[in-house]
C-alpha cells in the first residue's frame, strides 16, 4: 500500500494542475472569441436602444467586466478558491445552483453510456477472441473501427428513425422515464465502447499467447474459460486506463446527445450559455468537466495499479556480491 502512496500523490498534484490549466484555457478562449456578455444580456432583456451608455457601463461594472482581462481572471480565480463559481451573466442565478440542478440528468446519461460502452466492449472483445472462424473474427474485429467513424450526430438520427419512427419502440426525445434513456445512452456509448474494445481485443490476444494460457488449455480448460478465468484479469489494465480516458468523451458527447434528444442536462446548459455569451456558466461547466475527467483518470490509474502487481511493488534487484579473485600461486 505504501508503494501506491507516492504515485497517487503525484497524480493528484498533476490533477490539480490540469484543472487549473483547463480553467485558465477556458478563460483565455472566452476572452478572444467574438461576443459581449453585457450586450447579449441587454439585448435579451430590454433592447440596446432603451439603455444609455452610463447604464451600460454600470451594468458592465456590476458584472465584473469593467477591469482588464488579468484583473477579471485573478478575481474569478480567487473566488473559485473559496468555492464561489460566480453568478450567471444572463440570469444572475448562482452558477453552482445552475450546474447542480442540471448535473443529475447528465450524470445519469453519462453513467448509462459508460455501462453500455464497457459491457458492449467486453462482450465484443471476448466473442471476437474466442471465435475460431477467420471471416467472423475479421468481421467482429472491424466493428470497433466502424464505431469510431460514426459520430453521435449520425448515430442518433439513425437510431431515432429505426427505433422511434420505424418500430415505435422507444421515444425519440425527452427525459421522462427509463425508456427515454436507452437511445441516448447507446448513442453516447458507441465511440467510447469502440475505443475500449480495440484495446481489450489486442490485450486478450496478447494474453492468450502467454505460457499461462497455453498451460491452461493443455490442462483441459476450454477457450472461453481460459479467456475469462486466466486472461481477462491480465488484459484489463490497458482497457481500464482507456475507460478512464473515455469519460472525457462521454462528457463532451453529452452536449450533442442532449441536444439531439432534447434532454435536460449540462449539455443544454452549456449550449444555452454559449449562445447567450454567459461566460461564468461556460467556465463553470468546463471546470466540472475537467474535474470529472481527472477524477476518472485517477480512479482508472489506481485500479490499474491494483490489478497489475508490476505497478504495485517496486522491482527488487539482487545485490551484487563482490567476488575475490586470488592470484595464482
């Protein structure tokens, strides 16, 4: 356990730096993009013709946008260190409240997509490696590559056409009921599942070629039992590391998936905030995404080290014993 402490602390420090870098990069990008949060708020509320320059300047001051970009950044960063994400520039509501109201729906979608991706990838990888048919293995092995080439904006409408409009089995939009989660979860899971499946297939094939798998087969174990009992554990660490990476894909994909299926969640909050130039909300959602990604990567890294003994214990090197060489008499 002590051997896990130092690398875990090092990764935790890297995670803090990553979150800070994501927050800083988001601030820089929002400040170079076209658009004015004050003008967007005035135009939506009263109209630009009904406000004087003095009122406009006062509103800019009340929103904290009257200082230089450096001053704005330092003010927001200091507030963030106290747990204050600020207020929405569009509605004036606390950003933390806006995010926490939308977060459960997005977490539910991301969790469902993650489960579908992991289960689908594991089943596909085991079936691909188990089959002895060359053409079937080639067909199954090509599916992850196909999945990587199908983005959500293609998969989503196709699933809606088939299962909603064609077969009328599942709703095409909305957030009501478990059945409304099926199509969004599958849409969200295709690309991450393909990424995990590619790694897991390669890892299982490598594990099957190892002596312990050959020995298991020689003792009478069937191919499926050899894969599940003797090979899967050793093939999991690379796939688990990839599973931590795809959390970012799930969160990024939720923005588009929630839009396709008209679901409430952080994706819709982010989209509305970008359209309304609501800088504080955009930064808050980006910060939550960065925190989720680094936490998932930390968990995946810790799980990899626990599963792989080589990552837990340092390799012991036998001491070199000096050998006395006597002179010939």
